[in-house]
């Protein structure tokens, strides 16, 4: 019987390194902002984006659109990450 190998603690060994480009990071930041905002809406009925930029203002709507586009791009990013682990 072969001895068991110790568990690997090095994340780079378990998950191959994948570099994220600036657009990837921007999408992730927008997704976090949207998640925090929706969390505040759900917990405290407080829309931080509307409070900062005005309810229904063009700037608020722009932030909502950017967060939505960031979420869609993050779907692509997840697909890319999953594909890099299959190879």
C-alpha cells in the first residue's frame, strides 16, 4: 500500500494561475457594488446608488446599466475561468 500524500496547501498548485485583465477587474468591482446595493435594498430598504446620485437621475441609471453590463461580462469571465480549468 502506497503512503498517502500530504494535502496540497499551495493554491497555485491546485488552481492554475489565470491573469485577469483590467476589464475583468472592473466587471468584478461593478458586480460587488451592485451586490452591496441590492443587499442594502433587501435588508434596510436603502438604495445607496439613488441616495448618492438621486433617485431616477441619469447618473443613477448609468450606474445601474454599468452594474448590469458588469454582471453579464462576469458570466463570460466565469465561462473563461471554467474553460481554463478543463485544459
